[in-house]
């Protein structure tokens, strides 16, 4: 049985931390689900970590549908949130309804995530009214990278007050949770105390109700780049390189495959085939 919004709300009420991770494919989603991760985000960060773009901006709705479907197929218990990509919801409420509906109806996600505060409140409210759960996203919003730059948000009095107001507006509009990205820890603590819905931090310190990390960051799949807000729990990039190097060496040396990795056949059948074909 899948985790529900009610479960997440109860976790906050009990003071339990909510772990969230990204996944972009069936195999990874299955591993995370079996490990017990309650909340999985199919983020538009896949544009960078899976497709090699510099930002999330080139990611389209069709790309998100493709990856969300794979993640949903790999999960049985986790609550799956699908990111709404750039310009799939900013143009109009009607577009947001249509595109968010596709993420649920076609891809099977249990909720959508969109960026923005008070200006997006009406869109969030309308989505929730028709039964589409929404997770908000405040602070550094990657789809606004050309406007904001990659930097911590909310350090000045005006910007801090605005972020608190944005969080309250999203809660009042019906968002079931709010991601806080690259927000000063004391401000994230204030926001978490001011709203009743769970806050999920990424680069927002230890006081949020939960944490989300990009799976590639925590597994060390990019060993040359570790964001300040990330912690490497493994160096899988190095493990993969070592494995591939070993494979290359064994193939070139003729050490792989061996009889253990090969299939045999009936010798009489083989001899009959050779007899029919004649000498080489």
C-alpha cells in the first residue's frame, strides 16, 4: 500500500523526519522503494543528471511523462511526485490543469511539484480543487536560474519576509508540502514553524520536516562535483569506473567470457550441422 499525504502529515505531527530522494528510472526507483524511501521525486533535474543539459529548462512534458512512468512502474509503496517542467504551468491555469492531469493520468504520479510562491497560489488552488495534489517549491527555483542565479535565497529582510509569505500562501492554496531549496537554515526553521504542512529541505539546513537529495549526488556518481548541501554516502562513480576497467582488461585478455558464462549444445546436433555444411 502506498504512502499517502495523510501519512506524510502524520509524520510531521509526530516529529518524524521525512526522507525523500530523486529517481528517474525503473531500476533506481525499485531499489529506493524496496529500501523504504517514503517519498520519491521525479525531478526535472533529470535534464542535467540523465540527459546532460546545463539546466532544467530544456526538459519537456513528454520527457517528464516518460521518466515518471518508469519510476511508477518501479514502485509499490513510495509516494511519487512528478515535476512540472518549465512553461508547462506558468502560461495559464488551464495549461497547468491539462499538463498536471497528464502527469497523474498518463504517467501515474501521485502528485505534481511546481515552483513559485504567491504568484502561483491561484494555480495551486485550482489544481487542488480538481483533485491534483501539489508540492510547492521555494527558495532557489532552478527554472528561474537565468533570473536568480545559483545562490542562497532569503538572506535580506525583504526576501526573507517574502519567502515566509510565499510559504503561507502555498499552504493556504492547498499545497500538501513545500520544498525549500538553498534557504538559510534559520529562515527554513521559521518557515517550518509557520506552516502546518511538511517542509522538505535541500540545502536548507536541519530544521525542515524532511530532506531531499538528488540520487546522483548522494551516491557519488559525479565524484568531481559535490554540492555544498549534498553528502556522499558512497562513491559509486569510482566503483563503476573500476568495474568497467576490469571488464575491459578481461575482454581484451580473453579472460571473459569463460565456460561459466557460456551456453553449450548437444554434440551430436553440432556434428550433424557440420556434416550438412561440409568442410570449412
